[in-house]
C-alpha cells in the first residue's frame, strides 16, 4: 500500500510539472482547434457556440486523472518504450486527425506505425511496447468515456423519409500526460503526453446509455489488445486487432444506431424535447431530454411557433405541463422576470423539415439537417 502511495505521489508531481511544457501547450492548441471546428455545428443548431476554452479546461482535468491511472498501470506492468517510438505514434495521430477528428485516436496511429515496422522494417520501433501503450491508453479511454464522454454533446437533426428526427453528436478529446519507463540500456521514468479522442452519435440510444455501452466495449477491446501485445506468438496480430478491432467497434456502433428505432421523433401530441440548454427556464423546471411538452398556461403546444407566440405575450408566469419518461405527467410553474421569456432553453424536434438546410452526405443512409434558426425554443 505504501508503494502504491509513492507511485501515485510521484506520478502526480511529474504530471503537474509537465503541464508547463511548450509541448503540452501545443497539444492543448490542437484540442482547442478541434473544439472550434465542432463549435461551428453548435452555432448552426443552438445559435451560439460553447466556450472552447472551457471545454479544453475540463478535458485537461479529466486528462490528468486518466494520465495518473495510465502511469500506475505502466509502472506496475513494467512497460518500457523508446521516446522516438512514441513520437512516431503522436505524429501519425496528429496527421490522421487532419483527415477526420476521430482518427486522432492512438489505435490508428500506433497500429499503422507497428504494421509498417512489421512489413517494411521502418520505422524501427518495439511493436510490443507500442501496442501495449495503445492498449493501456484505451483502457483509460474507456474510463474517460464513461465519466466524461457525454459532456458537450451537440444536438443535430436528420431527415428520415418525410420526417425529421433528432440525434446527438458526441466528440470529446483529452490530453493525457503519463509517466512511463523509457530507454534501452539505461531505463528511467519520464512523462510523455498523448491525445485520446471519443467520437460517436446517438440516435436510437440516450447519450448517457450510449457512453456506458461504448465504455464497456472499449474496456474489453483494451484487455484483449494488451494480452496480444504482451504475448510474443501473437505479436503480428496485435496491430491488426488494434486497427481492425477499433474500426469494428465504430462501425458496429453506427450500424446499431442505423438499425435501431430512433428515439427523438416528432410527437403526435405536444413537442418532443431533444436537448435542454443549461440555465434556461426548461432546465430550472426539471425538463429532461426525451420529455414531451404538452401545454403552456393551458394552451396546447403543437410546434415551435406556439411556444414563441406564448412567450411573446410575456405572461406573468408560465405553467408547463409535460410528460416525463420516468415520472409521467408533470406540471411545473415558473414565476420569474418576464424579460427572461425569450426562450425556454429547449431544443425541440420539429414536425416538418421546411425550415432546415439539408446536407447530403456521400454514401450516407440519411441526410443531415442543420437548423437555420438563431435559436431553437
């Protein structure tokens, strides 16, 4: 127990010291750039984007936590890596992220570099160590997805036939400073930095349920990959499994979402809530994703315009009747400054797609719809 305490203390001190390095700031800059790109989608849907600096800050906090866990595992397993091996992986991951943000994941960069070594003999790396690092980092990622993958999700709209359905696009990135042994003849601990990324979407599953399932799948993937990478007779299989297995998880998730029954479809009565914005009236009244707003001040709600018309009148109070998927029929009253009545802070699923811009995605099974409105009530 004393040994574990010493390892944790040493790890945290080294990680905190690394936060001041220019390279760590460069990693934060890359993550900030990715969040800025995602922010454009937020602006289209919500009328404004969330502060990217806040996203980077929260990602860093969780990244430090994940790096501490990774460091403990690396030290206990005695995994040793050559610094240049890690640089190869990081360069590959950053390059792949320019093609698609989800390719920032080390499973792609590490597996590709390892396969190049096994097939062409270049670059000169220790495949077992590299793939062990990839496995441990994905073990950490499974934990971060469970704890933080649902944060900063972006509601989006899609067209399915003649109706509009709601969905969630989830993208999260974490800077992971971790301690690991490096060297060849002389081995010593050093702090390195990785980037972990999570990209997913939820159509037929609630976002929190989706992150739980994804986390469990990633955890199993990590254990299998770690076993393959530490077993010499399976060395050639480890980068193949690392690449193919990770892509299989992504494609399997997409297939399940496509074949599943969409949760966020237009409601026959009232309007269905896709997302509840922080600090809005809806949030204060306890409205949740998936709830159905039925009436406001006794007036039946059929679409967004009904909400806008009621709020335009600036009533003294708001009496909302909505159906909660857990509590059933619920009635809440809000009495506040009627200057707040510009919006309920709710993103609702529209019943007709006429207000939207339809963007055709190549080889897509659905068309993605981005709202033109400055804000969805």
